[in-house]
């Protein structure tokens, strides 16, 4: 029998990318293989996001598009998973008659049962238990394909912080850490398949292991990953500033495989707004952590998230955010207009900021950051950097494309390097979203152009 065709579309964050991967392994065991064209699929699965209004709207418009496919092919199955599915549950089935099943963020293990029911009796269903502190990945199949250079690995999920604007605790549940031996085994399997770079994922990675007595903590986990042969680079996301501990800050200076980049969402520069957001730190405290990070690792690349137009944000609060941006000089910044999320505290805050005001603030903030990003990127011109090659450049097929340890995209000409090669590249020109390098042959002796595997781990740093 031939394979069945699966079209899997992922919205939202890296955690969802990881979840989609795990879902594809569950479905591979049911003989589904991925296709790139939804019109030929037997099963369309949308892994959704509800973190802000915009990603949520994207899901609804995609669902609208797939209605036509169902009209053409009545056997087509449409499933919706992830955060918006968790949030809406049964409501999805009522509102969208062409959706066959809904599966929450912690119910992947029920996909089999749901598809069995659907195939046997046409029963549509929604599985959206959040199930306390249960590990959603326990006993799921794990069968990664051998073609990737970089992979995500979820180490924990959920969140206990309850920032007043944030949907995550409601759609991902309370914090649950995965057993460290399982995580490490998964990374060993990935390394054996040729993966060189892992990004450890969690909504709040600093809390890793805290609810599991006797487990590794996050700094311990990083150290254990450092020991895995074949893995050349370690990244993680996301860290909460209030929990960014000294051992973790020091890990940047000590663990050779830990890349020099941290995404540390600040959300606002105003103490008044930070308090209302329930973030648990002041601007001053955040600045202190940034300066410690830079002491520990002088060239660390620091990126952040900011929200504008949070309820009751005055012009003065917004100016404090701009001042913080000027002072810290973030390497990059993702900025969002506040939107109400169902069930969150801030939804009930009365002093909503008008759309035009939020939009103006967003534009002003982005204009400022664009200049800073370019300036920060320009500081890399003429530097020689280590690039992990991922493949061909999207813009120019004859160029190589890879990433620096600080997580810039680098395109560079010259002979094609195999994905997974570590190459030293001299940066020629910086743009806002990428760097352009010279051909390694132009800048280095003929056979000095490939930095052999393992070189990056022997830079003379002591172990943690
Ligand atoms: N409105 C706007 N932005 C939000 N974010 C999270 N919740 C909201 C919301 N209700 C932003 C935060 C977070 C990023 C993933 O999305 O900046 O860090
Ligand atoms: Fe979106 Fe947050 Fe869910 Fe990720 S965890 S998919 S960002 S709502």
C-alpha cells in the first residue's frame, strides 16, 4: 500500500516547530509522509498559535482556504492542534464544520485513538486536557530524519509565571520539565544523525528541573549537553530575566559549545508597566543582568521582545522603553502591539491604549531599532567568524548559507560546502537581516578553509 499524504503547517514559536516534528513522527508510524502541497493531502494538520491576535488570525485565514479542499475531496481529514486548539477546544468543531479533530498541546499521544475513531465511524472529536504537570512527550515515538544540521529539543514546557498579558499558562499549562536522561538521549540520537546544533526549548528554561527533585538544573543540563560528541553548538530559548542566574550567566564565559547569543525578553522599559505586567523585575535589575552578561561574554549578541500599547502605557512609559533600547543597544528586537488574550489578567485592565497610538509607538520603536541593528551588525564587518553551513542561500542559489555562533545569517560565495561544515568566513558587508561574507578561498589558504569539527570546542575555555 502506498503512503498517505500529510500536509503539516506550523504557526508560532520554535516550541511549535518541535511539536510538529514530534506529531510527524506519530503520524509517520501511521504511514503518513509529508508533502509540500496541501491540495494533494489526505490529512491537513495545522499546529496553531494564539500568543497574539495576529498569529491567531493567520490560523483562521488558513483554515478558510482549506475549506475548498474538503469540498473537492470529502475523504480529506483536517486536524487542528497546538495553542489555539487548546484555547478553543470543542468550539472549533462547532465553528468550523470542515475541521475533523482538535488536539491540545498535551494530547499528542491521543492522535492515534482520534484517527482510529474518525476512520472507523467518522466521529469528530476534541482532546484538550491540560493534565496537571504531565510530560506531553512521554512515550511518543522519536524518529528524526537524517538531513538536518540544527534541531530543536524541548526540555520543558508550560509556565508558572502568569505575566498579565500572556496566554501561555492557559494553553500550555503549568511548568513541566522533561526527564534529563530522555532529553540527553534524544540529543545523542540527533548527533548520531548528523545534527551539529541544538536549541534547548522551554517557555522558561531557567526553571528547568525545579519541580523535579534530584534532576539536573538548567546549568547542569547545559554542561551535560556540552559533553555530547558531535554536537558543536548549543543554544537555548527562552529565558526569563528574573530567573537568569549567575551560574547561567557564567556558563556563557565557560562552556565552549554554548553560543554567544541570548534572547532575553524585556517587554517594557518602564517600571510602572513592568509591574502591571507582573514581570518580577525592574528596568534597573534588567540592566544589571545585561552588564553581567557582557562582562562574562563581551561579544554576546543580545536580542529581546517588547510590547507597546500595554493598558495604561503613557507616553512617558513608552519613552522609557526607547531609552532602554538606546542604552542597551540590543542586537535585534521583536516588537508587538499589545492585544487582549482571553483569560489573561490584562484583558480586564480598563485603560486600553488606542490603536493609532500603539501603531505610532510601534513604528517609532522599530525605526530606532532598525538603525541600532544595522550598526550592531556593521561591527562584524571585516571580522572572521565561524559559520555552520546549512545549505544554499535562498536569495542566490550559487551562494552558501549558514549561521554564526551569535546567530546571524551569513551568505557567502565560493565552492559549495556540505551542510554541517564549519567554515571560517571573513564578513564583507552587514545588512539589517544578514551578513555577507567573502569566498573562503579569497581570504584563507586553500586547505585552511574548513574548521574541523571539534575546533570550536577547544578554544581554551575551562569547563563549567
Ligand atoms: N500582546 C502583545 N504581545 C504579546 N506577547 C505575548 N503576549 C502578548 C500580547 N497579549 C509578545 C511578548 C512575548 C512574545 C512571544 O509575544 O513580547 O515575548
Ligand atoms: Fe504561540 Fe506561545 Fe503557543 Fe508558542 S507557546 S505557539 S508562541 S501561544
